[in-house]
């Protein structure tokens, strides 16, 4: 295995994230990633993780690129980079168009051009000196003239999340890497993601492959059936979202996902899980006992530059989430 191994924490509380970061560092993981949702701030979680560690890369996968102004986002990232001693990877995403509109009050149109404008602007803010920053763009306007001494910050790596080809192209065009999605399959990465990344890079004259930090749903328990059920619940939760239809169609999972969505509408949690087929589990997750999961993970080797063990959290309590995180770290740590 040549890829760098990381662990991603979604769900739980701040202690879950910080504790996972500390344990992952102790067990030799290269990076630890935290997410953001309507009840959790990625930036605050990153701060908690930074304070509990000293060497591991800390990363957001993702923080919302909408809802914060470019200035606030740049300042938060700058503080986190300082707090962590330069160990930050800033992973940004927009969420779905519905999330942009209904959660953040932002027009959900044209998310890819929005982030293509945002990332270079963030870099200009970090590099700002006494001359300030002036920007007149399609999505952002800034006229910042410093009123006190300002020291340019060191560059911060920015990864962008992308699922459909156009958003993946945006990462290829302007970002330092792509944050993949937990339900990516090998076929989807090879047929859609890698070509889109290359197309985006070519559009802006970049050379070399753009690295991918790819999540793999990793569900480990001594009770293998329970681990598979937890993974199936996470897959069902994601495949409800119609944004992910291109992968569903490519893999031939249309009937299963239709059943998942019917169960979602009926609020039938058990039926959602039951609708996830063994083929979906096989291609989107590694789940089972520690030995089973270690064996299954070989199917994802070589696919990503950073392979991230993404621990399920949908339908789990904070304590259960913490137990699943610990199990994943114990299974793959040194």
C-alpha cells in the first residue's frame, strides 16, 4: 500500500474528534479529518484536534465554502494553521444546492464557478501585504486596505470536494487536491473522477496529477453483521440524495436506491438498510470483523493518494460512534 492512510470522524462530539486525532497520531496515521454539518463546526473541531496532537496532519473534509465570507474563512484557516504548527489541510465543499439555499441562504446556482473564484481569492488574502486586496468577481467583492501592519501567511493547502464531473473539474483547475465522497466506487473514480480532474487541470495549464483524498466507509466490529448494518445505514443515508445519481446509474443500483428513497419518505430506517444490496456494500464500503475489513480494504489500495477510513455515524449515538472510530484505528493503526 503506497497511499497515505488517514481516518475521518463524522458525528459524535468534540471529544470524539479530539480523542480520535490523538489516538490516530499515536497509531501512525498520516492524517485525521473532520466534517461539518448543521450541528457541528469543522473549524472548531479542527482546533480541538490541533490542541490534542503535535505531528499528524489535521484536515477538514469538508468545511462549508458557503456561509462564511472569504475573509472569515481565510482568517479561520490562518489561525488553525498557526495553532497546529502548519499541519492544516483546508478541505472545502459547497454541499448540495438545497443545502446552499436552505441552510446557508446562498443562491445554489453555479457552485463550481463559485469555488473556482473563491480558492484563488483565499490565497490572495493569505498572501496579503500592506497593499491589501481588491477583487471584483461574479460571486465575491472585496476592497480591503489594511489599517495596521499585516504579515503574509504561509500557503495553506486547499482541497475541494467534488462528486459530479463539473465540481471535480473545479478541484483540478484551482485546488491542491480533491476530497472524494464516501460512496465513490473504483469504477466511478477511474471512469469519471480521474478524467474530470485531468480536464480541470488542463484548462488552467497545470501539469501532473491532482491528488485525491478518498473516503472509504470503514465499519469494524467484533459482530460482523452489526458492522455491515452500520455501513449499509451510511450508504442508504447518502444515496437518498439525487445529486449522486450519476454513480448510482453507472453502477446499476437504480432499483436499490429507489427502494431506499421510498423507505426514507416513509421514515422506515430498517427498510432503508435492507434496500442496500450486497453489491452496494461490496463496492462502497469495507465492513465486518477486523480481519474481514483488513482483507476487504485491499480492494481500494492504489485508488487514492490519501486513503481515509470513514467511520459510519448515521443512526449511532455519540458513544457508539466513538467505539467505531476506535475499532477502525485499532484495525489499521501500527
